[in-house]
């Protein structure tokens, strides 16, 4: 099985040793100016609630760990 991952460009040369749940936000989704950013959450439930209630948020949270961002929802399907 292929695991859907992408390189974590934010970490630079010091990858995370403790996983974090991220939701990426893109102001241009709602016709605002500004740079893309992410928010960190304690639980997937909080992250999913944020995704569904903020138009600038991506649809699914990612798990960031050791230099990668992993979409756990794609693994499950």
C-alpha cells in the first residue's frame, strides 16, 4: 500500500519528533490576500470541525511527523 505523504517544507532541517495535527489554510480560497498558513490542533475532531467551519481551510487535516505530512484519510480509503 502506498502511503500518501508529502515532504514537510516548514520543518527545514529539524523534523518534528512529536506528531502534530495540522490544517492548512489558504486566504486566496476566500479572495483575501495573505500567505498560506496552518493551524495545529490537539485532536482530529477539533481539526475536522475547523475544516468544515472555515472556507479558507483545506478539507482534511494532515499528520505532520519526522519531515512529512501524511493524509490519514487517504490511507483509510
